[in-house]
């Protein structure tokens, strides 16, 4: 298979800082699109993968799955896109396309596992996939998204992971005008959850441990903030919510929030992978037919739906633009939650 060398930024080992390196991309095949990457958002998964926090990282590792750019080449059978179009790629670049999940536009739950944009297994070249911290990416058109023309491109990048991760549960649990939605945590995911839920017409509450986040939460569209360490505020919120989106990325006590769900309410975890501690107490679930659920990104059709909705409602992420060379410092700041609310890499800096 024909390939080209592409400049990228990645980690050579779990201890190493990210640095410039060269990777190989395939030449476009009939259904492929080549995108010159203009912006790439920085997700917590990037950092966890670069440092092998979840195990299974293959090095060199080139992260990045919030990709926005311009199409520079299309294969002979590509129908949805043309050279010069703006396009985006999120967390997936392939899946089996034939299983029941794939047939129902749920590629993220592909029975054989989707191909991650990075650290996945590239079916074409037989090696690990490389993400968006690079000059270019080559992706099958099925996994490429259209970007509404009115949106700022840099601020659109985080919609591809943070945006869809919160949009999918809002849609699955049918949030609409008048729904009562709460969001736990005000980071990359949480701030998108507030914006999207508000635009769907929901009454939106932020759960936070930090009273100083109040003004930010209101500016993003929240109607209320409940300080989760304040007992009287927590009991004041009892039985209130139809859906709680829990974006907390580390181990935490989910039981604390279940009493604030209404009958049939659901708390959906989108930020943390792993066992919970303390364990879940079933009593408040049984006594109110309440659910504790999880959700992973969203399918390609749903991601396009989210981007189109963001175009109609002029929604993008709150971002801080960085140079590619600043990525190691950005990771350190992310670990301290020192980002409002997403870093986005200006990929032009890779040419410097
Ligand atoms: Zn992500
Ligand atoms: Zn499948």
C-alpha cells in the first residue's frame, strides 16, 4: 500500500515528553479523504494514552481525536465531500460496518470494537492508528463529518469528543424543553453539557464543589448551581432531576447524587472508566425506579446531528489556543484543572 510521511507530535514511551516525529499515512484509497489538520482539541484521553495510564498504549503514540481541517484529496468513490471542504474527525476512524450496532448508526458500540483515531488498530497498514497531532490524516469518508460554515473552526474541534460525549446521553434520554438536567463537574465535558442541555430547552443545574464556579456556570447557561458538599443545598435538590450527566473523571461517590433524581431518573457516567467506590446502594434506585448508566461518545450520524445543531444554535467550546510545542505544559495544566475549558492546538505551529 502506498504511504506518505507526515510530520506529527507524539510520545516515544510512557515516561517521555511529546516531541516531533514522523509517521506514515496511507495514500487515499477509493473511499478515503485526506485532511490537512488546522486544529486539534486536547482531551484527557490524549494524556492518559500518551502516558499509558490505561495500559495498552503502542509507541510511538500520537494522540488527538478532536480534528478539524480542510480536505486536500478525495478518493475516486468519495461522494459526500470535495477538495477544499472543511471537515472534522472525532474519536473513530473505522468499524466493522456490518454488525447490529453499526447497522443502527451506533459505531461506537461496534460488536468487534471500533477503530480508535489513535492507538487503534489500523486495518489498512496493520499498525497502531495515529491521531490528530499531525499535519494530515487519511480517513474513510463514512467517518468524516461536515462542519457548519458559521462556526469558529478552532472552537469547533472539542465538539468532536467533549461535545458528542454529552450530546448522545441528552438525546438518548430525550431531553427537551422543560426537562430538568444536572451536570456534575465543570470541565471540558461539563461545560459542553451545560451549553447543549440549555440549547435543547432544559433547566440546567451544575453540581460543583467550588462556589467560585457560580458565575462561570451562569455565563455558560446554567440556571442554578448546587454546592455538592453543602448538605442543605443537596437536600433542597431531592427528587428534582430527570437526567444527571456525571463528567467526573476520577473515582467518586455516585450514591451522593442519586437522591436528587426524580422517579425514573437516570444518572449517566461519561467521564470515568473503572469500578466505583463506595459501591452503589440499590435502595434509592429501587425506591424510585432510578438508573445508573454509562455512555460512550456517539455514532457518526449522531455526531453530525450534534454539529448541525451547534451550527443552528451557534454553539462552540470555550477554548485556549496553544502551539503544538506547548503540549507538555498543557498536559500539566490539565492535571491541575487549569484550563477554561479546552486546549486546542493550532496545527500551523507544527510547521515552525
Ligand atoms: Zn476525547
Ligand atoms: Zn460493527
